C-alpha cells in the first residue's frame, strides 16, 4: 500500500486570545503555539496503522515553513517513511482549491494507492482541501471517515454523517480519505524516534520543483478573496417572531432581506 | 545473555537487591494500588519478562516519592526500575493521551501544560520584576517552574516571591520566556531521550548567566537541578533556603499576627529527596501568632500527596481514598487551621482533597509564600 498523508502546521487557538492584525486579513500569531492539525494527526496514525497491519510506504506531504519540520519529523518517528515539504510564498494558501492543486502537483506522477488527510483544519475550518485534492487527482474520495477497512484493491470507509448517521462506502483504489478525529488514538513520538527519523528523507520543494505553475495557484488564479477577518460580536438580544406559520415566515423573510442576508 | 538485559540489570543495579522488603514496607501507594516494587526489582532481572512487566498498569502508580530509595539499605533506587519500564512504553509511543500531550508540549513549548511559550511570563504582569541578562553577574537566579508560571492557583508563589525579594533588596533576577521545563516529570514519566535533551539545553541556557545560585521555587525543579544536572556552574537551592537566610538577616518584617494552628506537610521532593526540613519550619514559626504542629508522619516519613512521578497526567485506577485525602483528614484530626506546604503540586492535590472532603470553611491549604505574602511587609 503506497500512501501519502497530507498534514498542516496550524496555530493552537484554544488558549491564546485571537487578535486580528491592523491589515484586517491576518491574525497576530506571536502568542500562539503551533502543532500538527488535530485531524491530520489522526490521519498520520491511521496511515501507520494500515502500514503496520500489512505492508506500506508512507510519504508525508505538507505545505509550510521550516518551523513545521518538527511536526514532520514526529510523523516520521511514528512510522512514516519520507516527506516532502512545499515551501513557496506564491501560493494563495487561504484558498483550499489552490492548496489542493499544490498537493496534487506534489503527488502526481508518483504511484499511490491511498491519500489520507484530516477532514478539517483547525485554523480556517474549510473542510474542502481533501475533497478538492481528490478532484485534482481524478480519484475517488470519502470524507469524514471514522473507520477504514483495507480490502483487495478497495477500501471500505465508514463515514460520519449529520445527525449521528454512519454511511459505509466501498471505494476503488486509488482514493483520498479525509479522516475524522477519534478514528484512533494517535501515538506519542518519542524524542529518540524523532532523532532517528532525522535519517529519513525530508525533501523541501518549491512550486518549480514539483512542476506546478505559480500563476495557477497564486492570488490571481484564486476565486477566493480574503476581505476581512473579525471576531464575531457577542449579541445580547434575540427577537422572537410571533404569529401563525405563514405570518412568521413573512416576517422572517423580511428580516433576512432587510439585513442583506438573502 | 544479551547486551540489553545486562544494561537494564546494570543500570538499576538489580543484583544489589537483597529482597529485604524495606521498599515495599514504606511505599505509600501500596495502600491504594497493587504496586509491589520489590517484585518488579526481582522480576526485571529476567529479560524475557521485561515486556510483560512494562505492560502492567501498576508501573504508572508510582509517585516517585523516593521513600523506597530512602529506606533501601543497599542504596538502590527501586522506583527507577519502574521508570525504566515506563521508558519501554514511552519508546513504543503507545501511551495515555494525557501523557503524550504533556510530553509533546514539553518538546514544542517547553512546558507540560500545553501552554504557549510566549505566555510563560504572563504571571509577571503588573509587577516590577528584574530580568536576568547573560553575563551580568547575579547572586540569585530564580527558576519559576512550569506549573507556577501557568497555573492560576499557584502563580501567587512567584508573585509573592518577587514582592519579598524587592522589599528585602536582595540581588536577584528571573528568566524571561526562555525558561524551559526542568524535566522532573519528563524523567519520572520515563521519557529518557527528552530528559537528556532538556539537561543539555537547560545546562547551556543556565550557564549563560553569571549566577552564584539558582533558586528554584518548586522542589521538583530544585531536586532535578541538584541531582540530575552535573554540569551546572551555579549552586542550586530551594526558595525556602533563601527566605530563611533573609529572615535570619532581619530582611523580613511582619505586619500582623496570623494566630492560627499550622501543620506543615513535607513535600517529598523537598524533604526525602532534597533533605530540606528545617527552613520551611523556621519560616512558619517566625510568623507572629503561629502555632506549628506536626503530622505523625512527618519529615522523611511524610506521606506523599501523589502529585509527583508524572501522576498529574496519569489517573490511578484505584477507587480507594487518595493519599491527599488521608493527609487532610490527619490535619483535621490535629485541629489545624492551615496545612502549609512548599510545593505547587502539593498545593493542588491537597486543596482538591480538602474541597472534596468539604472542609473549606474550617481549613485551608497554603503555600508558605502565600502566608508570607499576607503577613510580611512588602
């Protein structure tokens, strides 16, 4: 089983206060701690479990700065075999489609059976990159996967749906699975393992190295424009709409129209 | 016989054990867990048993209080056999998520509490704190501790220390956000590789400062720096030693009377492991109006609160009474108003026990710096 596992280096925003910078489109990250995206951590573990259950070769793939090498080395300490880190400031990284194109560019041309990634990133929460990646690679995908069974030439994926439902699907390989947290219990990467993983290959690549046209994944190609980031205001008032159902619907529609929400 | 078993046997001097049983006879944990350290010392000699021993849940019950080491007539440290078995589990990566996250946080952020390094000095807010600079000589370089720096309950230890030092005009300096975990709990959780890295990095960092002494606010950092950092240039002391000096030099004056009955709980890392028994008692006795009483189990026989040995991140399976609860009940029987301690972990475990028992109205747990902060001029 030849696998890729795509991981992202994200800030932990659960402890530190989030402050938007004066430019209005970026966040002050000086007080954040950074680590592997939570769901991606489960994807790494799942890839290692699949490898341990049979045979496998795992390539870690990430787009990020040099500081994220520690996260990549941890994944390699857990059992991943090699890594590619794409570092290029020309990527419109706020757009999951552009990110997917870069990841696909790094994978294309190489043999693979399975690509695993987290179902969602803890920083922007788009939940789109994995699915877009499958589209770019032209392969099957299943999202929000809570259980994986490897079959002959296929995988059975148990997907978490809304309302607590579970959907079981079979996918022909190659395929992309986006992994939901809780699918396993990620292991610890001991420091001696991290040191031993220094011997494994970590290739740092630019867009040119992986054969991706910078224009095609840059701000001009992206259809997403980041206009403003702001902390949602805490509203203290709530309006209860009274009346019969039809009357309520009319009032609600008029509020939505007035507020410019539809 | 393989090299590995020779290493394990030699590393922990297993052949030195005479199976006298003084270790198990003194182990405070045996009343609530199945831990039998003497059996582990015996069985660990057999290479083929090591994996099986490492998988036993009770290796995580040890609080590293060192009672077994204090009592061993052969000078062995039976508890370290358990830590060696923990290392085997740690190296496999299959550890409790709480342990995993604490250790990973030490590696990434320099503290086991999953807090950002950038927030390490937040406790200093509003205080006039002198910050150390490399190569600028300083008499007392204060080492705060991760728990004191981040836990809102025990930050008062560092804050009051600053006030007392400023008032007394003592030559001191604190580290900024560069202060990194001493590794006390990393060592006892069995993450040997990470501990070795911390020893190397912290030795380099602390030796950059021309400090005469490193003054630790936590007994865990104190014992770790004193016993496991061979290349530190500065002498390592606990803050109670510094405050006791200040007291004897007449640098602490009082602004009121406490008029309370206090029982002092010897922290394992300060007493049994650090051999510091008198200074905390002298400080408490010096507060006007204090009546100091003693637990039956005090000094080197002090009952462990179960806060050490990485137990902050490993919950015992035992449902029997926590030792901290036993301790609080003993204090109640002594009709103490205050259980005084000199350790952040003891504050947290004993206070939890006190609240759990519903004694909040009649008793309190206080760190010595808290009492000094309330009754010393600052």
